[in-house]
C-alpha cells in the first residue's frame, strides 16, 4: 500500500460523487452516511499538517527508492476500495517500515491516510472552482476554513501535489 495514489483518492471521491457534482442536489446538512467521507471532508488543513504530509511523503519516497521490492509490493497492494481503518491496518501490519517513516514525520498512520485524502480532495475541489467547473463549493464537500487555506496557498499546494505524483511515478516503467 503506497500512499493513497491519485487513483485511490479518485475512487474514494467517486464513491462520494454526489457532493462534488457541479450542480449538487439539495440535501440536508449532515446527510453524508459514510463516516470516512465525513472524516476526510472535516479534517482541518493547516500549514503545519501540510509540512508533515510533505515530510511523510518524502520519507516514504526515500524508503521506496532504497528498497525496490518494497516499492513493488506497495504499488501492487490496491487499497482503493478499503476503508480508512483498513488502509491504516494494512500499512501498519504489512509495511511496518513505511508506518515507521510516517510516524517519523509526526503523524499516525491513520492521520496520514486521512490527511492525504483531505489534501487531495480539497485541492481538487478548489482547483475545479478556479477552473470554472464549479460555480460554488458543494455543501459539505469542503469546509470554509479549508477552502480559504487552499485558495490562499493554491499554487504552492498544487506544486506539492505535483511533486508527490512525480515521486510516486519514479521508477515506474514508461
């Protein structure tokens, strides 16, 4: 299980797609039934947490560059249909060296998974609004605080996300 890939995050978000549509249906506040989706959308992004995420991703990148067999096992372990609890348990039990690298950045494995998903979700939603795909943020898809944080730091956060993707692709066959 490598850090949640773009594909894994997109699979997670597709499961929650009704809240990310350009023209979201009217819904009652708190209507989300999946506790994982609720947790990810409510996770507060801060610069400190983004710095920890960057440190964890950097440590994982370094670890997988030094151990190609570990990298292959992580890449082959598709967790896109797993809950946050399952992803966390999988990382902690199957890849203790990766879990140790994450903890070394000051995050629990669970918080890393949630933070990675929240970072990607919120960056994607703000990006869609910036591109005009969304006229307004869908109710419940992103907190006002996270929207403000991502808007204020969009270029820096987008560059960081691109770096994460580039590092995840290092060593992949062309």
